[in-house]
């Protein structure tokens, strides 16, 4: 890319690591982060409202004990920033940081540390203090990501990073990780065709996703990754032009797939039987 994009749009923001990296590295002028989950949205709304330092102080002063966590996350929040703090607590003390229904507090965690496994108050507080420095370059919306793509697609100065729930083809990973896991994948690919600027779309390496990408004439690359269980796997990156990724040795294109159709036998009529019989002459 030979220009500095005006705006990076992240329609399925979650933790927002791509948007934040782009801002802190000064790769874009500003970011638009979008998230439909209201608990996660509360965190980014608090950042945008200037409550990052309040959150940092709250994190530093909180005495992390199991009973204290349960009391905090079960009480009714009186403000958005209190709800944001509850979300941060859940994210750092729940299994895998998952907020969806069915998740719960860590029992053993890393090296038997339980809920303290991922609770680093000084580090977390410093992150939120840093967020306060860039809040004026961050816009946040609690909206449907697809609708935001449709509104922003026409501006050639906008770029997009798209990391939707992995539920194409009936996959279950997205259902386990997110409250709002239902998404119209076909519509998402159609919207990507309308994007005037550039985009990167990430997905699990599923046949249904590869089929969608090929039908919409997008390029694909497979990149190695490690999941939360430390298993090695590959993830799809989809875009308009991904030749720049070919400089990385571990990156490669998915192999072409062919569908083998079953053979069917046609019932021969008496006339057809005579026509194919050896030595038959009409």
C-alpha cells in the first residue's frame, strides 16, 4: 500500500488488537471499531468516553479473590464504566477469556494459579492508560458489523479488517466463543465486492469458505497459527490481491479442489441396445 489510509474499519472488533496496533504504529489516521456484544462494547465506549484512567485505577485497586470477583460481576452496574470493569474481570478470569453463555471462572488455570493466571494488574492498567492517549483517534459503535461495512464500503480511502465468527458451513467454534455468532456469510462476501478500498478477511480453513472466496473471485492464502490448546493449524486470509504475502515462506495458497460427481447408469431402450450391440448394422 503506497498511501496512508484515512480510516481502518474493524466491523467485528472484539479485543480490537488490529485497530489498536494500527493506531499505535501510526499506520492509519483513525479507526472505526464495531462490536455488537454489549459487554465488550461497554469497554470500548468507556475508552472513547475518556474513562481509561478510571479503569486503570480500578484494576490496580481491586483485590482479586474468587469471592470478590463473583460479587463484582454479579451486581448490577450503575454506569457504563462499571459494566466495562465487569467485562474486563470476566475476560481475565473466565476460561479462555470467553464471555459467551456456558463459560465460567477458571478453577486451575496456568500452573494451578486459578483466576490469577491471566490477571496482571500493572500491565492491564498501563494498557488502559496508553489507550487514553489515542482515544481521539478511535470511534466506536455498538452496531451490526455488516451494516457498517455497507455504509463505509464506498470510500476508497477506507481499509477494512474483517474477522467474523467462524460459523460458515455449520462450524461450531464461533457458537462457543461469541454471543452474536449468527452471520450471513454470503452477504459478507458480497459486501466485500463493494469495498472500493482494500480489505483483509480472516476465516477458518473450511471448504464452504474457500468456495465462497472462489465464487467471488478473491485470492486466498493459508497462514500457520496455534490455537488456545497449542495445536498447530492453518487459517485463511482472503483479499483482492495477496501477492505481498508470498514473501513469507510459511504462507501458501490452498490447493485447488475438484468435485467428483457420482456415475449414473442410463437405462437403455431396446433400440439403443441394438445400436450399441457388437456387429449390429442398421
